[in-house]
C-alpha cells in the first residue's frame, strides 16, 4: 500500500496575540514567525515522522525555499511535487493565549492544479493505495473522480469548509475527517451524535472520524461507533492539530491497526502538537507518541 497526500503547501505567517482581533480593532502581536505549513504538507510530515513512506503532490511556488527545506529534512518523498513560477500559497494566522486561532489563506500556487498534472500523478498509484485530500487546492472534483476510477482509498478533510464542497462527488469518499464546524456544514446539526447519525444516512458506505477538540474524537463505520477521550493538556497553539490527527490515523490504517488503535494514536499525536508552536514544526515523531 502506497500513501499519497495530494494537497496544499503554505508559508505560514504566525502572529501570537493576547486576543484574536475583532472587526475594526487594531492590536499588537507579541511574537511573529514564518514557518512551513499547509494542510497537505502538515499531514505528509505527520506520516513521515510516524516512519512510513509518504508521497506529497501539489504545486509549490517560486518563493518556497522554507518548504523545500522542511520536506527534505523530514524525508517526505517529493517525486511528484510540481514547481510553478508564481507566489506560493500562504496563511496569515492569529494565535491567542489559549491556543485558539484565526486563519485566512491566500491560495497562490495551491490554486493552479491542472487536470493534466493530476493524471500524471495518480496513474502512478492504484487500487487500495491511500489518497489524502483536504480543501486548499482546486480541481477537487476531477481529483476525486479520477482517484475513484483508479480504485484508491480516498480520505477527505473538507477544510476550509465552503460551498464548493457540496458540488464534490462525496459518495466516492471512503473516509471523512471532520470537526464540529464541518459536521454542521454537512448536516445542519450541532450535536456530535446527531452529526454522526445524519452522515450515516447521507453517506452509508463512508467511514467518519469526528474530532471534538479537547473533548475527544469519534469513529463510525457500518458496524460500530467508537469514542476516544482527549488527553488533558494545556494548548498553546492548535494550528496543525487536525492535520496531525489525520496523518497519524492514516499511519495506523496503513499498518492494518483497528480503528480504536488508530483513534488512540491520532489523539496522542495531536495532543502533543497543541502544546507546541507552529504547524509542521509542532508535529511529533512516532517515538514521542508511543511514550505518551
């Protein structure tokens, strides 16, 4: 089984603030840094730090030395990464004293994925290989349809959630990784159990992982619904926690672990991530996760 993350690579501009700025408000940042991020890059690094071989596909801009350095250092396979002559995607992130964040994204290179490029990458993969997707790149409809046609196992985190998602062929998704916001977007429900009930009706063949921050996470398939309680830690930065969770769950899945063990691994990993600053930089190694 091969693992492919086909998604975004961002340059993250992190601003650490007392409180996230409100409309019309001007505030001072206590700290600022520039680090590697993007949902695809984060998930790929989580998988690489777990020890499995992971391929990353996506468009990287002409100003992305920091991203290339991080990918090389973490041994992510960039064979299928595509360089384009324009600015890289980036994110502006406010992080408050509780670790909560507010993010806006400039798509840049991430929004220039062509169908020809998708074809050139996906034809190197086949039935049963894992494909990890998020919602920070364009041409998702084509990507999902092509992957399904080739028999890949498709795992989708529909973040950032927007109206485009309703147009995707979601009946072809094998695993949904969602939080409460995305769950409400799909079902118009806010209660976690109601979200899971509705998704079971809407996509009866899909498996669902619903993350609930410092509460824990649910896993649901045809036969079972499991809950994993969160670890009680002091969060200082939640950026990248969901990507870390998805990466480590996928790691467990690739090794044939049962869903309960996958949930535990992912919860451990993300609980370490939120105690550190940054996105990619905060992701733990498998050794760190196993020690928890």
